[in-house]
């Protein structure tokens, strides 16, 4: 299985690189190899690649910064995946792309399913939704919507909470915003495991299309922070719950971003691990490797 991967330095990219040996020959492309702003370079990379599948782990992921830089966010999150889809369609290659719970407005009182109507609240969410649409226009396109991604790799909420937990006496964390944490390592494991199926499937196969992919269960930001801090004997911060309205950010986020991952279980037989054990394991790894790694 040969996979061309956009993204080499991000959380999911690094989890894919770590998980690939023995399962796939991965060619990760960094920003220096191909900038997402360069549609021609994206198309040329796919045209020249010796691969069975293309996976896009790269994106403009700075949700607040996207409000100030909508054109850069649009280039990376909407125009780049559209170029990937065009180039993959020319060669008949399946394309796996990652998206976000931020395509929803969060007003639903249950976990979102794939057929619920999106209504993004932010530039990030709107540009990611346009990227989804472009990828799904290719009949061998796959979009995996994930949320609250964490891992031992790179920047994420778990690492930030662990750092602040040692630096502060009190941590005020939003308790009325809900989501389903997603372990980047499990996501990489799923993609690598499903890759042969995508590579061998014909258009119309249920393996193509839109899927939600998270760990099992939903939680609040506050309880997610508590689960991480519980693992750290050196934490000293007391956690205080606050309301989202008391923690304003430049970009609006869904108060309920919980995703229902039933479809990925039904189509691929994927058994999601409960979020709490996966978070505890990632927190242990981050603590063991050093919080600044
Ligand atoms: N993190 C989350 O909580 C979360 C939640 C929902 C959905 N997602 C989605 O999941 C996917 C993976 O997220 P992640 O957490 O792994 O992201 P990440 O750690 O922020 O990594 C983003 C990657 O994209 C690359 N990139 C950004 N702009 C680029 C450009 N113009 N040209 C080339 N490469 C560029 C970055 O490269 P540099 O290192 O060079 O900047 C980095 O490798 C994304 O599609 C994201 O939208 C993430």
C-alpha cells in the first residue's frame, strides 16, 4: 500500500508516520515540499506520485487566526482539497480528507450525524465545509470529520492543560461546551487499516463518502482537562468550571460539537475506544516525554 500524504509535521501526520511501518509505504509532503496555497504544485505532486491512495492531513487549523486571514484559510482548507480531488479524479485515486465538527452550529441536542445540516459559525468552519464539498464531488472521495484531536504529537488541548496545570494555581475551563475527543493515533490506525479497502473499492462502494470519526463518548472541555490533569502528579492547579460566554474567542465554536460515529462502525466495523482511557494514555506519554516536546 503506497500512500501520498499531504502534511508531515501536524498531529495526525505524525501519527500516520509513526503507524505506517509494516503497513504502508508513506510519502509525507511537508509545507516545504508542497504549499497548500499552490494548487498547481498540489496537482503536479499527485500526477507524479507512485501511490494507491492520497491522504490529506494538512490544513489551516488555527481557528481564531482564520477570522483574520480568511483568504489563507480558504486557500488551504477549500481550494487545496479541491485541487487534490481534481488531480485524484484524473488518475482514479481515492482521496481521504479530514474535516471538523466546526461545520455545525452546535444547536442540536444530540450528537451530530453525517446527514445533519451543517451551518458553520466561523471562517474555519465555512472553509472546511467548502473543502468537504469539493472532496465529496469526487466519487472516490472520503471525508472523516473529527473533533478535539489529541495525541502525544505536537500542540493540542491536553498538552496545553498539562502545561498550565503546572504553571498556575487555578485553571478556569469552559464547562458548557461539549465534544467528542479524537485520538490521532486511533485515527491514523483506522486510516492505515482501511487504506487497502479504499484502494480496491469501486465508485459507489459504501467505504466512500462522509463519516464522523471520534473516540466513544462526549465530554465537556472542563472534564477533558480534569481527565488530563488527573494523570500528572506534578500538577498544582485547581480546576474551576466557567461558562463559554465568559471565555470569548475571536472565532465562534459550536457549544455542542459531539459527533455520532455510528456510520464508521457500521461500514468498517471500527470499535472506538472510550475517550477517557485514550486521553489518560496520551497524557501519560506527554508527561513521560516532557511537556515541551
Ligand atoms: N486539531 C483538532 O482539534 C482538529 C479538530 C477537528 C478537525 N481537525 C482537522 O484534522 C486535520 C489534522 O489536524 P491536526 O490537528 O493534525 O493539525 P495540525 O497539527 O495543526 O497540523 C496541520 C498541518 O497542516 C500543515 N499546513 C498548514 N498550512 C499549510 C500550508 N499552507 N501548506 C502546507 N502545509 C500546511 C502544517 O504544516 P506546518 O507545520 O508547516 O505549519 C501541519 O503539518 C485537519 O484537517 C484539521 O482541520 C483537527
